[in-house]
C-alpha cells in the first residue's frame, strides 16, 4: 500500500485526483498506475485501469491470476468490474469512497452472485493517509479557484462543478458521514 500511496502522490503532483494502484504477484510489483484522467483526457484513466494494463503487459496475459491489487481509494464501479474481469485474487483498498465506491460503500460488486470470478476484499488499509492526501488535493483546488476566481478550473479538472473533477467525491470527502469518519 505504501507503493500505491507513492503512485497517488505522483497523481497529486501532476494535478490529478490523487489515487494510486499497484498490482503484486508473489513479492513482485507487476503493474503500477496512478490517476491520469486529465492527462489522457479519458474518463477511463483511473489508477486501477492503468495498473491493470501494465500488469497484463508484464505478465503477458490478461488474466491476472494470483495477484493482489492495492488501491488507495475504494474502486469505482468501472474499476471494481475491471478487476473482476482481470481475475485478480484480492483487492486491498485504503479510504472509502461513499459516492462511487463499488466494494462496499455504494454497492458491492464482490458479492454479486453468479459471476465466474470472485476476489477477496480488504478495506481501510492506510485509509487515513489516502484520505488526507485526497482532502489536501481538493483543498488546494479550492485555493487555486479563489486565486483565479473563476474559469480554468473546469478545463483543468474536466468537471462541471467548481468543486473539482469529481464533485461528489470532493463533497463527500469534505463532509464525511458517520460511516466515513473512521476511514477518513
Ligand atoms: Zn475507477
């Protein structure tokens, strides 16, 4: 998870929402990724998606059997689904994501019946560090927004809100509900 937090820090430095992911097989990191939605200009540029691609290239197989994915934030619907399709054995995540989190918060794809693959899920690992980085990021966005007053933020963040690229995430992390108080 430390390595995943390092990836998240790289996203932060690139002006991206700080989420990082590493995929480990045995004791070897086979894939790394950090959020690159802005850099790629694609909604699918999440840390997990980048790490899955990297791990598939390293292993030489789209089936990432025998691997564990470490993610700093609870995976969204897309990423939790992609991790199922990639057949990872285990998903370990940090902070919870109340709006889009698909491994326990908004829904739980790990418990859907009838799939041909399941993974084990462990949440809340180094959650405070991951959550703090996220809060700092959105705080700095708002600071920047005050400096420029208006405009620019939408372009930078790709969102339609002055709160940032992921308004719901921003709002939810700013105002964690009782469930999130522990993990954030
Ligand atoms: Zn995602």
